[in-house]
C-alpha cells in the first residue's frame, strides 16, 4: 500500500535496447492529452512517486521509437462521465493509424451510452479498451460493466483492466481491496468466455491467484508492468515456472512515462534471468503482438455476426 510518497530511484538507463534481444513490445504505456498528463503527474508527485519522464504524448512515442521499441500498446482512461468520447477521438486522430501503436480507448462503466462509446472507439480504429478499477471506482463484476465486456467480446477486441488490489493509496476515492479480487475476475472470465481480458501488474498483489487463473481460463492475459523492477513489492522474481506453462499469455510492460526509475530497469532484470529463447521472445513481444496487433477488421461486420446480447 502507498501510505505516503515514495522516493525516486537514480539508476542508470540505457540509450537503446540491446541488439541481441528479440523484438520488444511495450504492452503497457500511457498517452494522454497534455493537461491530463500534467494533472496525473501532480497527483503522483503528491501521493505516489516523482515522475522521472515528464514527456507529453508525442514525446513518449518518439522516446520509445528512438530506443528501439518495436511496438507500443497505448492506454488511456477516463476519470469522470462524459470524458471518454473526447479522449478516444484525440487518441484515434493522433495514433490509431500508426503501424507501431495499438491504441486502446476509454469508457467509464455505468455512464450513459457506455456500449455505444465502446463501439464508436472501435469504429475510430482503436484496438481495445482500458479500464481502471482504482481510479474509476467500480468492481469488475459490477453489472454495469457487463455491456463493456460484451461490446469488446462482440468486436473481438481485448480489454485491459487494472483490477489487481495494489498499489492501494489513501488518495483514491474508493478502496481497491473492497472492489477487487481474484474471485471477482474469475466471475468475469466465466461469465464472458469470449472476452479477451488482460490484467496488468501480474494481478498485484494476488500474484499466485492470478497465476492459477491462467491455468483455468484461456481468455486471460497478464502483463509484468512495474512488478519485476524491485521498486514495489512484487512476486517471486523467478518467472521460469510461470513462463514454462504460459509464455503465450504473459507480456512485458512498463507504465512509461509515469516511472520513478529508468525506462529499461525492469527489462534488464527480466533479461538477466536467462529465460529460454522462445519464452523470452513471447514475453518481450510475441504475446502482445498476437493479442493487440490484430487486423482492423470491419467492426460493423463483427458486431452483426455476434450473438444477440441477452
């Protein structure tokens, strides 16, 4: 739990990815309009940690490209009703046509026209949807979220949802431990078997529970974001057993640019484990490309072919 502001880490950073790595995909970075980014940085400065990379959206993309990142999964999310449509238009206008970016749109569960907002996001060329239980104050199994799940499933688009209980902060307007749990996510996976659901941060802090869900549900993915960096409490740093069983559903991500440490800190720690080449290739990029970089099919055709919503 973030009981107070944490300090920065002054670790060294590389200027480029090592040439001997397989293609690297950052499956979890953020793009927001300038004013939203600046508001987020102020929140982090006060309640979490100092942001090392105060870069606006175009600068974030250029930073990653210059360092050799092959593809980026760009996430945004809305903080209040009526915000999602403008965020999605901004994201689509700037990044949906980029071959090296899969941009995911926003919606606030329970807001008016939530399903229509999701469908419009896909029509704009966005590749999926991002939700954040801590910020948006909803439980994953709340009936109000069902129409979002259904819209993503009908269009064959992935949903990324911060539904792990940590990091918890007293600055949030709701208690993530009261809203989030492995059991609630299992209910979602069982009730929406066609939904492609990705949980960031390896499901922090219920790491073992989420690893077990991977054994039971093939529509679940996890990303490593910030869990392997040694900054926040994380899982056992030895990923080999998990990768041996599920290399095709684990993804490397960073949370860039909202980091208190070097952009490549977690990558270095993953590479140092000397994973088997096929597992490393999947973790660093292959899994994310398979999930997010799908051909942008005709969404209307996909929706018309989908079974009717109950």
